[in-house]
C-alpha cells in the first residue's frame, strides 16, 4: 500500500517509531503523533483472497505512515453506478428495503477502498511521558461500510483530551470477510469467519506492538459501536482473546441484525444463495469474481426478507463454527458461565454497555409501517414474536409515550428494545451477577434534524464520544442539523470525562452508578446527563410476561420465523424460475 523510503531531512524525527516489522514515519497533527496505514496483516489479495490473515511482511528502510490505507471493498461513490447496474441485472425481485436512512451512503462514503485493506491508524498524544492506556475501537457499518479511517470517528480529539492511545483498525467486509463459503466444500475451505479473524489479528498486533508507541498492552480497552460492538463481544467470548482485553465498551450491540452472529444452517444457506445469484456452481470460482458483483449480491441479500419480517436475518455476520466462535456471544455473555465467575473473582474486566433509545429508526424508520402503519399492521409485526400476547405488549409500550402517539412510533420502541436494549440489559445483569463491574447508558437525545424523525437514533452518540462535533463534522450527520452545539459540547465533555476515567481507571466516576439487577441503574445520556434507576423495567416486564425472558428464547423465535421466511422465498424463486422457462 505505502512505499518505504529514507526519512526526509525535514521530517519530525519524534514521529519515527521502530516496530518489530520495520520503522514507521508518522506525522504531528492536532497535538498527537499520528501513524496511518500501518499494516497488521499481509494484503488479503491474489492467492490470499478468502484466506485467513497472514503475518505482516517486514519492510526495509522507513515506511511512510502519513496516509491511511484503503478501506475494505464496499459500495462507494467510485463504483456505485456499476454496482447499481449489476444489482438490476441480478436482483430476482426480493421484497426488502435498504436498512439505513438515505443519507448514509454519503456520510460513510469511502472512495479509497480496496481488497488490500488490513491497515490501522494510531493517534498518540504528544508530550506524555508515562505509558498510556489504549483505546482499540472497531468501527461499525453493518460489516458493509465505513473504515478505521472514517473521518467522523477520527481519534485526534479523544486521544489528546483523554490522554490515551487510540487505535482504529480496518477488517474485511461484505462477502470477502463475512460470507462463509468454506462451509460449502474444500475449494475455499478456509473462508469461514475471515472478518473476525482480521479483528483478532488487529487485537494481537496491538497487544504485541503498541508499547513502541507509548501504549500499555496490559491496559487495552476494546470498544466498538454496532458491528464494532459485535466484534468486541466475540473477543470477550473467545478464550484466546479475552485475556488480551482489560476493559470493554459495547455500544449498540444487537444479536439479531444483518451483521450479527448466525447459526451454521443459515450461514450455509447464505453462502449457497450467493452462488445461486452469481450463477456459480463451484465456490472456487469466487477467487476471481469481480468484487463489484459480490457487492451487488450483498445489497440483494441484505434486502432478502420483507421489511416487516420479525426475524433474525444475519447474512453478513460471523458463524458459530466451533473454532473461532464457540457460542453465540450475546447468549454466552447473558447467561451464567464459570469463566465469567472466574473473571469477576480475578477483577480483570470492567465493561460499559450502551444503546440508543430509538435504535430501530435507523434501520426501519423509513419503512411504510414505521412511517404511517395502522394499528393492525403494527400488531402483525409484533404478533410474529409475541403471538396472542402481542396486544398486551404493544399496549404497555404505548403507555410509555404521550397520548396520540402514532402506531409506528410504538413499533419502533418495541423493535428497538427487542433488537438492542433487551440483550444489552441481559448482558449487563449477568456480568454484574458474576462480579464484573458494568455501567449502562441509554443515548436519549431527540436529534432535531430531518424533521426530528430519527429521534435518539443509532449512531447518535458517535460525535459526542469521539468529541468530533465541529460545524463541518455535523454537516455530515443530517440528524444533527439545528442542534444546540454549545450544549452538545458540554454533554460531550461530560461523557468524555466518564470515558476517560473508565479507560484509565476502570470506573467512570461516582456520578455514574454501577448497574445491578436490584437498582437497574441506567445513565440517561441526552440533553442532560442523570441517573435513571429502573429506566427500562416496564419494557422488560412486558416482554418477559409475554414469554420472552432471555436472549436465547428470543433467538429461537426469530430464527424459526426466519426459516419460514426463507422457505417461502425459496418457493417463490422456484416458481419464478419455472415461469421464466415457460415464457
């Protein structure tokens, strides 16, 4: 990606770092020494396509580390027209919708994207003499978009103000990292959980090399939002990687969305559907398929089921394979485990868990049912999970909003709880029972942009926690249009101090009380910050009374619903092929 060369005479020699693989020349920016495009594994191209991450080859001389490496291959402004053309050619008429708001492609656009993507960026505060804790942040983006160099999540302000080393890695996305073609035979036998293996490789690289940058390898906080939180959940669950993590932050974790961990039957079916849509019989042929074709099928697959299907459709998630993923991470972390009891006794882990109040608005807030659905349409969605108790569940959720709230808002509240908050609270409760300190927040700021329709939305906490809220930054987040930037800055500084204390000391301060089942302490993170004991008790009670009392119970229902949906979709495809032959 980046060539090696002698250090120029004018270069800042304080930004030169010796690693075990060679010398890096970074740059001084905004009070930090920054090292961009640092390789943590060999480029996964050519013969290494659909192969596990290989070790970093060493380099001679001094490597230029002033420019970020390419993002993982994804749909972007450089290839969108070509991918759209391929989607039109390959789409058999799937009934779903794109699961994010219309502004997302522009906000997350990564025009510098490539299969050669296994790089990370590092921010090191200047003029800090002591060894610093490390904040290793895995980006979100549904395993489909974004990167470790996504400018709205840049680490400069966080590193400088919190006095921590910030590391942001890439990993393979889409079919290249998260479709498990190795389940279909030996021709691509190693192509299972490759994206997760990239994340593990990044963690190990940081643990083994960050001391050269002034970071403490024994004080790594692994953090992530959305798909990044799922990455952290895998690292906490895997017995080989858990010891490398001192603290963890799980923001907007969901077990059931497009990027989440799936079971073997569904993972195998997803891989077969890719081959079917591409017109390929042998998985080995994928070694030379144009990446734009893979991206087109990825788009189709994420829309494969209807918008109102209450299912666990996870076509870009890891798979429980018994090697890299031994158990569903959300189920493991939310149920009693001897390993968690041991970790609690050793006092070797502290955790923050956070979610947004209106997560579902990001994924289905633009669906017809969420926007203007009738009571009957909303009931039909809830009934898929809660059966004849759906009316009672919806009524309880309805009473939590002002009278006259439209049905679609009630649906969004229910689905936000079902897909995000329920599992987060279950994980927090189980960790607390095991003696692991855990703190919980709910992002609750009703953002004013886009007519306020997204409310306290998924990703809404990002500018606050990275402290990136300049006018130019917020222009890229349409939901923030019209926000009081002075108040935003005050809340960002207050939450930033909580995060700084947690990363440094393993506790966010006395005014953020620990979570336990008896108090149900949740921090309200909105236009003000305050403790709200028992904030979500009524939602929990309503769902439990309807028979959904654990992550595993909900997973069983959502998977059963999915299997029925996929059976119906397969029958439709067979009928469609028959009609085409007759025509």
